[in-house]
DNA sequence: CATGAATGAGGATTCATTCAT
DNA sequence: AATGAATGAATCCTCATTCAT
């Protein structure tokens, strides 16, 4: 019996900037550095949320800290780098969460459906934990060729790939109709993105989120099942 | 038997700017002015496409024409106005196309399904005719509060409303399960947006567009039918 | 017995732009031209009043007419010229009014005092007739070297000269102390200007204007009498 | 016996911007910054003097320094702010000077008259020390609603109020006729303004300034005395 | 004469980034 | 390492004036 995390996300995510991986204790200087870094990160998240990534100026971010303008450049080279850094956290969480979502070969269509619901709930939880960043992601452009836009796109690619793999297994097992899995997954991700946008940015659907999510999964499952 | 356009889009769209309705012949001067207007419009479309609306500077647009900086302001007051103007064209086309898509009260689930496919194909055609603008729309940020973002959002609202009305009829007629129609329509629009993005921006799915669209409609229909 | 207008103002005023001095009947074309001229003049007066001379743009003036931008330059070369033209009217009125204010050699201090009051009342009436222009004059900068500023200054020079001449006569006749007449006149003009400003621009002192004016003349007369 | 400064000017003036009150020694950097500030202030004063406040461009000011365009905005937000800053210096001086001009309840008309002369001389001295700024003030428009115009007007209001209070006391003590004190003070301020204008801007009356001032006070006193 | 489209110089302001301290 | 003053390119916008029609 196969037993593994859903998917190896590290392949997809690539090298998220990792600062301070080592477990050695920090010197005072390092601690101070880590604190400053954290100040900048928190401030950036707030500013991106308020003004949107593109309109956010580095000086806006610094205004929320008590650091000098030049200090920013000791930690990051530009705006896109700090966004990458913020994103890395989300990626780490997704990786962990989906990794823990252990998957068995589904014994039945029902089990497959349950797994799909589990996945949805898991993602929902991750998004809740990273609400600010997810808002920034779902209300941002994709497709242009700035570093930022590629990052946002990358985020969706990861989600798409997760769905695609799951759909492939469903088709292999004969639970799902043999659709184009990429199309399937994009369709679901698109719907999901719209849903998250309405939920987090527009603050709609706040009544019974779980039920709504279940509806979505149900519709999708019914739409694609064998 | 009721027979009417699908939906009165004029209510949603508002008065698209109408220039040059009169049939009187233009003087040479007026013709030159109209040409300059067209130059600016074309240039703006290109620049928005290349750099994205937010990064596009008015001087970028003017660089594509051989006009002086001040000239822009003879035609538009700012960047948002020219975008509105471009959008008005698309809206006019959508209005016309959907208006011609006459709808009968569906006699059967099958007829309802056909109608859904018709709608999808019609929108597809419109989008093909306005490819550049649609690319700009699907690859732009929403959720911030600039004029631009409200326009983009408005575009999706229109599409969402069209789907929502159709879904309502389907539910009333007993062909569809009584889902939350707003959720349904957002879900489909989200998926569609993602699809259009992949198709127009990423240039994927170019093999058999009609078949892909049919797949989408099929999945959606199957997912929500009674 | 000497009998003459108070002063020959034409010497002071110089060549106010005089258009249409001849009495020959106007052709239709000339009439149309005169009308356009009048349109511009009225519009300019309003705009100068609202925005102040310096902030007034030529296009502001033209917006109040139904003339094209280029047309302005058929009548005036720039903003200062039209101001000169407006001023010429006021000058003409002052000249006329003061010219009619016939002056005898004052037989007594009392008569001299009456004459001073007459002068004040006369000026007051002129200012009332040209309220808008006077407002523009009293609420404008002076002392810089633009054409406009020299015009404003010229206006005060005229008034100052009128007072100075009268004061000289008063001193010659022994009714007034032998003060520096230029100082005297500037002092009075300065006070008057402030008074007019408060009256016309700030809309104070509207209760009993004549009484206030009489107060001013009284104080001044008492201050300088022998 | 009452003994106090003439008037509490702080009520009228408001909080003049106070920079660098602390006595700690400046670092080299702070010193350089203070020098730059001073460069800008001096340049602004010169430019305002030459071109007038309204025609002065920020780039004109910067041309007199060797600073970059953006540097201005490190010190001031716009043109009006630097004018306010310059004005604050004058206000501080007026406050100090008039504050030191201690006033006793006047025992006689003569004493009152002396006090008036003292006031005039004091103001004259202040104006001499701030010649450039005073020139800018007396040759500027008032009455429009820009920030600048309100500042200029405020300056005259202060002077007017000083005179008005003194006149009130004179009337209370029976030395002056019971005129409308506001009218009185405006009249004197108007005359004074005109005088200062001629003296500082037109460079007249430079022979015996003290005597001229004495004349003015004498005329005024004689004009209004009981 | 009249028009009004076009021009382009000129002014304000912002902001990422550098670098001397 | 940290600072924050200084920079200057980039952008938006206005407006007097010209000139082909």
C-alpha cells in the first residue's frame, strides 16, 4: 500500500529564499538582524495589502518600521525580493500541510471524493492562516513579465499542479472521466480563485464557508465523475 | 412564447461613449482629428498590452504616435479615460452579440444545454475580436480601488450577471439543481477567466478551442444539473 | 476767477488704447468685430475677478465667450493688453468725473474741506460704477515689473497726483500745514486703498459708506490743517 | 500701575515653526543639513523678491542653490511652506520687539503720543531688519484665497490689531475722539503700507526716514485727537 | 477673418537608489 | 551595520501661442 504526501511540492516551489536555516544559536547581532528583517516583512505585508504591491513604495514600507531608508537595502535588493520572501512562508506552509495530507490509493469513488474535500479544507485552512498574503495574491495581476507577476503565477501553478495530479489519479482509477487534466485543474483553480477573491477581498460568503466549499467540490466532482 | 435577448446589458454597461454618430461628411480637419484619435487608441491598446495598464505611462503611449505630449490631453483627460473608451467598444460588441442571441423558454434540458453552449461560443467570438483588450482585462489586478480596477471588475460583473440570469432560469425550469446562483456564476466565470488567460495570454489550448469550450460547458452542466 | 477741471488727467493717463474713436457708422463686419471685442472684455473682467489677474488663463477667458482660442489673438496680443483696455474705461470715467468737478480757488478753509469731500464722493461714485475692476486693482500685487503691475501702480499714481495737487493748493492758500505733499497724498491713498479693499473685497463697512468716507476725510483734514 | 507688553502677539501669530531649539551640539551631518536649509531659505527670499511669490518656481529657488530638484521636498512640502517659514522669523521678531515695548497707562495725551511714536519706530526697525520679506509682503496681492494671500493678509491683521488696541486705550483714556477703532487702524495701516512700499520698494523717502515717520504719526494723532 | 488642433516648454512632485558619515 | 541626506530620472499636467484650413 502506497503511503505518501500528496505531491512533492519542493519540486514546484524551487528555492524559496531561505534565511536562517541553521539551528545554531544566534548572536546578539544576528538577533537584532532577524528582528529588523521581521519588522520589514510585517510592514511590507501591511503595505502591500493596503496599497497593492505595485503602488506600494519602499518608503511606505519603511514608514511602518523605525528603520532608515538605506537599511532596507541591507536586507533586500528591491521590492520583489521581499515579496518572494513573504511568499516563501506561504509555500512552506502549503508544503507542510499538503505533505501531511496523507493519501492512500483510493478504494472507491466515495473515498476519492472525500479526499478531494479534504484537500479543499486543507487549502482553506492554509489560506486562512495567510489571509493577508492570499488577498494580495488573488487581487493581483498575472501574466505580465515582471518578477512579481511571475511569482503570482507560480503560486497558481502549484495549486493547479496539485489538482492535476489528483485528477490524473482519479482518471487512472476510473473514477473520473478521461478529461484533459490540465484543463480540469485550471478550471477548478480559476473558480477557486474567484471564490477566494469574493470571500477574502469582497468579504462575501462569510456565512458558511465550509458549506460553500463543499458545494464547489460537489459540483466539480459531479461534473467530472465517470 | 417569450422571445427576447438574453439580458438587457445596457442596464449593466451604462452609456458607452458615442463619438461621431452623425452621418454628415467630415471635413479634412475632422478626418485628421479622427485619425489622431485612432492613433492614440491603437497606441494605448498596444502599450497597455505590453506593459500593463498600471505601468503604462502616457508618454509611452505618445511615443507610439508622432504627437506631442500635450496633444493627448486634447482627447482624453487621463489614462483611465482612454481605457474606458477602449472598453466601450468591447461592451458595445458584447451588448450586440448577446442581444442577438435570442432566447426561447427552453423546452428541455437539452435545449437549455445547447443555449449554454451558444452563449459560450458567442462570448468566445467576441473575445477573439477584441483579443488585445481581453488580454489586458484578464491579466490585470482587481480589488484595489482605482478607477481602472473598478472597470475591470465591472467587466466581470457583467459576465457573471449573464450567467447568473441563465442559471436562475435553469433552476426555475427544473433543469438545474437549486444552487446559489451567484456562487455558480462566479465559479464558472472564474474558470472561464482562467481558461481565457491560458488561451490568449499563455497561448495554450490553441488546438481545438471549440472542443475545449464544449468540455467546460459540459462539465459545468453535468455538475449542476438536476 | 480761475475755473477749470481739477487736473488734466490726460497728461497722467497717457494713451489709453482707443479703439473706435471715429463717429462714422460701422459696417456689419465692424459691428461683428466690436461685439466680439466686447464679449472678450466682459469675459476677461469676470475671470480676472474670480481667479485674479495672474491666475487667469486666456483659455479661461475664452471659455466664457463662444470664440475660438485663436480668435483672442486677433484682438489682443496677450493678457496684459486686454487689462489695459479694461483700465482705459476706468481712466476715461475718472477723467470725465474729475474734469466736471469744477474747482474754484477756495475762499475759505471750510470751502477747501468741502471740496475735499466732494472729491472723495466723486471717486467713490466712480469706483461704484467700476466695482469689478476696482476690486481687481485693490486686490492685486504691485511693485514687480510685469506690465500688469505697472498698470496697477499707474492707477494709484493718478489718484495720488490728484490728491497731491489739491494738497499743494491747500498749502499755498495757507489752509494746510506745509507738509511734504507727496507723503500726504500717499498716506491718504494708502488709507483709501485699504478702505476700498475692506469695502469692496471684504464687504465690510457697508452700512453707511458716506459717513465712513466723511470720517476719513475729516480725520485727514484735521490731521493736516494749519 | 499696569505694566505689560503692548499686546499678546502670540495669540495672533500662532506657533511659529521652531527648529533647533535644543542646545546639543550638531553633528557634521546636522550642520550640513542646517546649511542646506539656510541655502534654500536665502534663495527663496531672493527669488520671491525678484519675481514675486506667484511667479517664483521651485526650480528658480533651486537654481540659486546647488541642490537637486528633489532636495527641496526634503525640507518643505511646497512653496507656501517655505514662505510660512520665512514669515515665522519676522513674526518672532515682531513679537519680541513689541513685547519689549512696555506700556504704561498713559498719564497724558503727550505720553500717549510718545508711545505711538515709539511703536512706529519699533516697527520701522523690525522692517529694516527684515527688509526683503517686508518688500515681498507690501508688494503682494491680498484678498484671493490662496494660502499665500491669507498669510499676507494675516500679517496686516496683526499690525491692524496692534494699532486698534492702542487706539482703544486712547479713546478710553479720553485722549482720542471716539472713532470706529477698526476704521482708524485700517486707515493708518493702509497709509503705513503705502509708505513702506514707497520707501522699501520704490526707494523714495530715504533721506530722513525718522522725520517722515514722525510726520505720519503727528498727522494721524492730530487727526484723531480729542 | 475665424477656427481650433497641435505644439512643447515649463512646472510640480515622487521615489528607487546611492553613498558619505 | 546603520543611517538618512541627496540625487535626478521619470511622470503628470497646463497653457500661451502658432498655423494650416
